C-alpha cells in the first residue's frame, strides 16, 4: 500500500511539472437509418489514404450516397460538448523584469489552448466585439487596439487568442454565439497579428467550414475545422415520397464533382492580395468506416514564421469531430455520437368538424430546466449531458436530454391524424471514434490510426495519453435509455487497438468529471450522490478501481492540488439529488484505497462558470489562492479562496462596477489572472485590478 501511496504522490507532483502535451476535438457522423451492431468493434480502425482523385471521388460519392437522406445532410443536429482545460501557473519567461504571472488553465502543461485572454506578464491581450486590445501591465492602460472586423460588425462575435512572442492568432467563429458549441458555416476566420509596435494584420485565413478547436506547442498552432460537401440538392416538387427524395439526392451526390468534397482555403496577406487554395486529393485520408458527409481539416501555422508559401499546409480526413485533445507528440480528434432529431414535416392533420372545447386541447410539454435553474431544479437523469453554454457568469449544471420524439408544436387532441408511413429514424449506436495524428515532425501532422470505443465522452478531460497508451472514459446508455454505466478504456497509441478496460463505474449514473494524472485516474459519476472513483492504470492491460468515495453533490471539474490533493468544483446536492449551490472540495487522494474529503466550501443558491469551462478556474500553487466566477441571485463576481491542508476558506469577493444604461446590471466575471502582486479579472465590460493581499480595487479599465 505504501508503494501505491508513493505512486499517487509522484503522479500528482508530475502533473504540476509535466512537460509538453497537446489537445484535439471531435464530432460524430452516424446515419439515422443504420442499425447498431450487436457488439461494438473495439479493434483498430485503419486510416487509409486515397491513391488518386478518381479513387477519392468514387469512394466519397458512394459513401455519401449511402448516408444522404431525404433532407440532405441536415437530418440531425449534433450537440457539441464544451471543452474543458487546466494547467498550473507558470513562471514568466522573457524580459528580466517580467512580473511573475499565471497563464491560461490548460489540460496538459506545455500545450496552450485558445482563450478569451492571454498575457506574457508585461502585456495583456483580449478580444471583445471584434477588436483586439493590448493592455500594459505596468501602466494598466490600453496602449493599442486593432479592429478585426469590417464596418460596424463585430459586436458579439466570439474570438479566442493564441500568443507567441510578438505574434497573436485570433480565432473568430463568425456568427456563432455559443462558446465552442454548434458552429454553422459562416464567417469563420483566423487572423494573424503582429504585436510589435502598433499592431497590424499580417494575414487572414478563411477556411471552408466551421472552427472546432486549436492547440499550440511552442509557436506552432494546429487548427481543426470541419466541413460538409458543397452539394445543392433539388427542391421537392409537389407530392413526393421520402423514398423518392432519397433517390433524387443520391443521384445528385453521384453526379457531384470531386471539388464538392475538397475543403477550400482563402488567404489574404497584409497587402490585400488573395490566394485561394484547395486541399489536394493525395492529402486526404479516410478511416475504414466513414460516412462521406463530413471532412476534418487540420491547418498548421508557425506563429514565428507566419503564413508561408505553403499556406496552412492543410491535411484532411473524411470524418467528423468535436473534441480535441493532445500532447506534444500527438493530436487526437474524437467523434462523439450525436443526438438525433427527426427533421421532417409533421404528419398531416385533418381539420376538426367542430371546434374543440378548451379542455380538449393538448398543451406543449414543459421544457427541460435551463442552466439557470440549477439551484432549485432536480438533477438530470443519468445520461449524456447537453452542451448548452450559459450566459456570462451563469451556472451550468448538466441539463436534461432532449426528447427526440417530442412534437415541435402542440396539436388539437380531437383532430384525427393521418398515419405517417415513414419509419422513425433509428438512433445510432453510442460509439466514440478517436483519430490520432503524429506531431513529432515539423509541419503538417501525420495520420497514424483510429480506434473506437462504446459510449460517449464528456469532454477533452475524458482523454489522456500516458506512456504509449491513450485512456478514454465514456458513459454508455442502454438503447431504451433506462440505464447507464461508465468505463475507462486503454488503447495503444501506435495502433489504437484496445488493450484493457475497467467498467461498471456509476451504474445508473453518468460521468460528470474525469482527471488522469500520470498512472492514476479519477472519475466522478452522479445521479443522487457523487461517487469519486480512484483508478490504478499502471498496468494498461488490467486497469482497476482502487477506491470509492460517496458524498452528496458532484464535482464538474477536477484539478490537481498540492501533493496528494485533488480539488473539485461543482454543485452540492440534497440526498435526493437536488442541486443546492456551488461547492469547492479538497480531497485527500494520497491513499488510493481510501480517498476522503478534507474540506468543503459551499455557497447556497449559486453557480460558477468554472463548472463547465475550466479556463475560468485559477489556481496559484505557490500560495494555494484560487479564483472562480460566482453568480448568485443578487450579485455576480469572482470568489477568492485559499485552498491548502488547513481547508478551503473564503477570502472575499471581487465585483466589477455596476453598469448603467437601459437597465442596471453587474457584469459577470469570466476570467482571472495573477500578475505580480495583483489579481486581474475580466468581464465583457472591462478589466479590474485588485490587490492580491487585501483584494482592494486598484484600477478599472473599461473595454466598451
């Protein structure tokens, strides 16, 4: 047992000092008509490159034709999952007088993730309303700004940042208003900016499709986008059966040129010159099984060199993806199963011959609780969460699943319906496919292999590469949704073949958070109580559960603390599973057979953005100081805590100035940083600087 204690202590320490690792994202692409296999295939899924454009066109036409429906590609809506991230604070590098500062909370040390705010200690960079602003940390003033959108546009357009030296890459998601969620094709663009002196745009990249996510190792950024074939389907004429629509759409697919599938890129340089490019056929690969209805493209940009003659050096894969994870040597794009909503006309309704009485009229179902209801609503069932992004500062406990067969509108109960002869689309099997790319050489990644496991990932923290193996934690629901269980699988990174698994976690529940730290894993499942499982993953072929702790509530995010300690951010709950408010727990995990909660902070009727977006979580190992956004009924702000072996203690709250206008409101704080002897907090309205020791306000820097 003492040896295992040493293992845990070493793993936690290694997490704080871990070196380079990267990240990746994924989505799904099943068909609504395909019956699930009797047993999931856990073998490796081989990645195959096309031999020629003719080979590519033939394969994509047939696969797409098999999967097209009467309504084109739009018969399902994927619910993407928020991506979490975490890292330890880092020492500043650069000028000798650069103040000590924290950085973006990321999944793997050495692998940066795009976020709303970046700092190098001397400067703070942020993008709001399509404008990049640079704040000098010494004078605490905005020293430069650069508008990245044309005209009066830009309000509300999401933008994330990656910064290396005097180069910034701004990733803009067009009209998408949900953070890292469903991204419609639109004005997605990646803007490379020179930060030396007066900031200026060096180049603008407009990819075909939607931005998924990006990771940066050193100064090299890999950006993942996804696109659908550019095919226009014929409009139905008159009374047309579904079978006839499918046949017509299949014929359209089989006539489509190869150009319909090959992703396009448009690059505008600093002079305004435009270069248009298309991914070459020989740079497109496909798994052994694929639908042809989606294409993933990985773009590579070295910020130190800028966009060269090679452009973004793109490579593509005939697959879908929505979750990105990686290390310094690997990039993974995982594809979760989708929730399927039949997109077809409602059955025809024969008008009633008499007006129905009010009591005969059916009403619309009561909608599922929204994230803002989490303090008073019952918890969701033990199945897969949806990925609705809460408003700034709001809490986001996992919401209830949508009901695929729920009618979109209420109908007269007395009105007879004509029978609908069309079969209800079959929900595809819950399987997660993961593609691995090798990053060990400069330039574009190299495809390695793909693997498949049953169930659904929660987010990127459900993935972890360690010692030549990839660990994945998924929740699998039964076909009728009556039960669920979670499993951790171990795959070999070179073949992506399964070598081990440990299941039976949280029967009747689903995963709410996962954290892998070296050879140790932690998994939280929840329905009415929160079992925190500890996992021994030293033997990839025989992973095992070593301990379990049952407490009320749940942790939605787990973060490494001091040696042998684990921090959990989530919601407290009653014994019946009703959420009660934000809770921050400190766990002693030094003995994997007997994890225990050492301390808990609880704030009634509140929620924190750190529950669903770990970029919002700040932990400063040097002192144990922690900052999280907190929203309550009467106020919004940032909760400042001290987390150490003496417990989890509240130090105070930071509030941004109340805003006056059409109505009065207190801005919700989204991010926080430590720079020197101050805490910097960021909201949509501005930046506030507070004294690290006293929390007294020092400066307010408006951004609007």
